[in-house]
């Protein structure tokens, strides 16, 4: 898949690397701005099972 993308990008190797970097940054931006906030309520990160009482020390 990555080879197919690389072959279809315009320009020489430096231009392809720059375009690839911009594409990766765009994907990371979209993940942090839209996908992760949408998925956060669906994930069990706030299901804490720690008691509020004192732990028995032996």
C-alpha cells in the first residue's frame, strides 16, 4: 500500500517525502480533532475500580 502511494505522488524523492509528511500530519490532526474525541466516551478509561477506603497494610 505504501509503495503504491509513493509511486503515485508527484515530484522527485524530496517532494514525495514532503508530501508524505504533510499527509501524515493531516491524518494525525484528524485523529486528534475528530476521531479520538468521538471515541472517548465509548472507551472504558473512566471505569475505575479503586476503593475510597483505607487499604489494609500488613
